[in-house]
C-alpha cells in the first residue's frame, strides 16, 4: 500500500472519531437538559445547561483523541 493511500485512510478515521465524539456530545447535552427540566429548572436555562454540557463533552473528546494520536 502506498503512503498516499495510508494517509487517506487515516483521514477517514479522523472523520469517524469526530462523528463519534459529536454524537456523544449531543446525547450528553440532551440528557443534561432533560435532567435539569426534570429537576424543576425552567426550559431556557435547561437548554443552556445542555448546550454547555455538549460543548464540554465535545471539547474533552477531541482533546482525548488528539492526546491518543500524539502518543502513537
């Protein structure tokens, strides 16, 4: 296999990693928002909590994948 083909394959894996982290962030953000509403918070602050949780999970996930790739 040539170097160009391997490089293309690594790019595909990077896209999959970003998609997986994005999906996890959306799920955690949604669950955080629903949990806040279930605990009695009004809807707008609950949406803000969910958005903050999604942003935090996405940032941490991308940072973790970056750290793992630096180790290889």
